[in-house]
C-alpha cells in the first residue's frame, strides 16, 4: 500500500460538497484563504465545493482539518448537593436548641430538602442542522426561472469576456454566451442537477464560438481591431496566433483557473494531451514576452493570469441581454422548431397520401418503338421517304402483279 493510500485512509470522510461550502462560510473563510492554506488555486476550491473533484493525499487532510466543524460545548448540569444525616444534624443542632412554641408540633431534627435545581435547558440543535434545514427550505422555494436568472447574472458577463479572448470577436462572444444559455434553458432539468452548471454553459459557449462555420459569415470572418496599447496588443495577437485547442487550454488553465484533469474532461482530451498543449501555448506566448520566458512555472502562471485578466477587463465587450429576454428567446425558438417539425411531418403525410392516390394500380408495359420488317418501312404516318423507300416504291409500281386472273385487273 502506498503512502498516499494510507494517508487517505487515515483522513475521515469529507462531507457533501454543499456541506463543505457551508462549513467554510460558517468559519468566515473565503475561497482565497482556503486555497492559500491548502496550497491550491481558488478554482480548485470551487470545484471541491461543487463536487466536480475531490482533494487527495496531503491536501485532503489539510482541507478536512480546515473545514472541520468545532465540537459543540455541552452546558454543565449542576447537580444538587447530597446532604447526609451527619451534615443535617450539624446544621439542625443550633436550630433544635431554640424552644418550640407549645401550640406547634415538635420540629423534625432534619431540615427540609433543598429545592431541586431547575431542569437544564436542552442543548440547542447543531448549527449545521439548522442551516441545512433553512437552505433546504430556500431551495424548495426557488423556482427554475429564478435559479436560471441567478446563474445568468453571476456568470454571463465574465463568460462574454472569456469568449472574447478565445475568438477575438466581441459580437460573436455575446452571441455564443446567449446561445449557450438558451440551450441551457431548453435543457434546464439536466443542467440544474449538473455538478457544475457554470462549466456546462461555458463548454457550450466555447464549442459554439469555435465552430469553423462562422468563417462563412461576413460579420465574423475577421477578428475585431486589436487593443491600442502595445503590451495588450502583443498578447492579443499571440493568443489569436495559437491553434484553437491550444488557445482554449491556455485560457482555461491560466485564465479560468481549472486543473489539467478538469481541462482534459472539458476539452475531451487526455490529461497528458492537455499538459502538452498548455506547455506549447505557454512557450509560444513567452517568445513575445521575455519576462515570461525567464520566470518560474508558478510565476509564469501568475503573470499570464494577470495579463489575461487585464486584457479582458480593459476591452469593451457588449453586455449580454437580460436573463428574461434570453429565456423568452429560447422558448420562442423551441416553439418555432416544434411547429416547423409538426408542419414538416404533416406535409410529408399529405405528399405520401397524394402519391398513393394518383399512382397506377397495375403495371402497364411500355410500347416498343416501331421497326422495319422485311425492308418495308413501318407505319408512322406521313413522313418524308428516304432514297431507299423511293427505290422500293418505283420497283413495286413497275412490276406486274402475280396471282389468279380474277384478281388481276384487265383493260377492256
């Protein structure tokens, strides 16, 4: 058994992804603080909390220790003191020396039992149970439209900027993001239960933006004008010079902050292939920036992340439409395609019925074309005689008819 397997077995099982986020927020920890403490990126912490990935090895132990809930302190129950007979006698001694009134009964040598302590209040329910119940109630009250609008407002503006860095076309970036969200609303039952709905929409937007069919459109045939600042323009040109797959891998790793396994899953490639694309893309960009070529891999990633973020924030990209308009457009498109499909099926049925009604019920063999039999021209109606036909006609008219006399005409 390897060391990593032993460490994972020693670490207690982690809670559910939603519980991980709740525990982090209960301790007032941000994603950046948890990432710095564990030694990973912020996107990795977000993927742990969404359930797309899980920590392993030493990072798993650090993460589990960091978000572990604090043990609840139970209130101490104060028990009443036990009064023995000797102690009761010592306490009652001075009191017994006082003469009792004649009309009262003789006082008992033992004092009355002390009043019982009030019952301890039941311990409050754990915070986790209360919060989880409240969150479950909130989730039950959220409608699909509200959940979609929240996802759209949280991810659409940044996704438009990412798509602009991927394509270099502002209008295409906005169109791709809106098209991806329209597709997500059409498949919302599937997207809502996905481990990372934002990743689902991002993959759909990237696939639509990188389609080669956009080259046939006049508006998207050429990229937009590059930035005016020399540094941002050089980075913009370096990105567009990369192949689409390499550009996407570099943007997902240094721009979005995903890990190589996540990038490999999103781009439908193997992890070694994603790593090779990343190294090649970094080397191509570093050729134009000497400070990137001399930096360490970690510093190089940080510098690229800052430069990509600065380029995306500096450029003016169109603001996407409101979420309500996107949902309405998606519903209208779905309704239009449904009506078109119904109309096509009805037209096909009508054409099939007309064909069956007008088709012949039996087979009629075709009439063969006429041909010459024994040198006699076929019957074809009045037509121009050929030289052979004229020669035959002349020979027939010059010869005498042979046969019985009664059939031969005689001149009188």
